[in-house]
């Protein structure tokens, strides 16, 4: 079975600072990896995904993530955050692209 | 495109009442997913359909929950009878057929259910 661990439930950061949101996964088979963002009172929106190929994946809004197979990690990064990045971020894995298994989420709070 | 449409956006009901949540997926998508989001359990997949057929309903909590997809453009999630512990935000998501960004799920805005 697959599982996702997001160790940080909340990450406070000041505007224009860099941020990293951590995601580790567990799986005995190859998986696809995703980051979704949820703005207040909205549904989830895809930020980026890793299916194969380059381990560095670039997404929308200046976010990127790096797939590290040996560490079973898929951490999300942004070099300089904005107030508008305040949201809940979910890491997810899929063994076959039909089903997504989500982590518990990390709330990113950006302060001015 | 209008995106995934869910109704109602908010529902407040009393314990024991029947609740029906509705979802219209994006036109042309052939997979549909129902999720439940709570503070305690996070985001859980309840059931998903492919070409209107239920593929995996292992996440459905109990017999009080049922889901149908009578055609490609409509699905319902029904709770009967409802209980306070069913209070949550319920999301519907859809995904396109294979070879067309099939790995991306598109989420609706959710229905916030409160059972008193």
C-alpha cells in the first residue's frame, strides 16, 4: 500500500523568503507524485506533477519540486513567496494514475 | 470550460435526514471521484467511477453512504440517515480519458455539509 507523510502541518514564513514544504512517500511500486494547492474555501488545484523523466519538476506560480527516489521524497520549494501563496498544500501519490492518496496537508502562512 | 460543478455549496441539515450532494464533471472527462475532507482525517477518497461504473468504493464509510452515476454528466452522493459525524466538506473531481492529461484530477469547489 502507498502512503504519504507531510511532516509539517504549518509553515509560517515572511514574504519574499524561500520556503520548502516536505513530502515523503512509501510505496513498493513505482508511483506518480503530485502537489495540489487549496486556497481558502476553494477546491484543490494541481501545482505540479512527476510522472517520469527529469527529477526536477516546475509548476505554476513559481513552485518546483524534486523527486528523490533514494530518499522517497518529493519536497516542494519556492525561492521567494508572496502573500498570495498563503494556502494549504497537499502532496499526493498515485500507483496507477487513477487513485490519488493524499497527505494530511501543510498550511503555508505568509506574513508581510 | 465551466469546470466541475457541485451543488449545493452549503447544506445544513438535522440528524436523521437524507442528504443528496450533486456533481457535474467537466464535459469529456470519463473518471469521477468523490472525496471527503475533515480536520481529523484530512482528504479521503470515498469512491470513484470510470465510464459511469464504480471502480473502487472501499472508502465509503458505511451503508448510509451511496453514490450513483447515471450518465457521463451527473453523479450523486447520498447520505441516509445523516449523522453529525458526517459533517465535512465533500469534493467531487473529474479526470479526462487516457492519453489526455489523465493523471490530473480537476476539483469542484466542494459542498460544506453540517449535520446538527
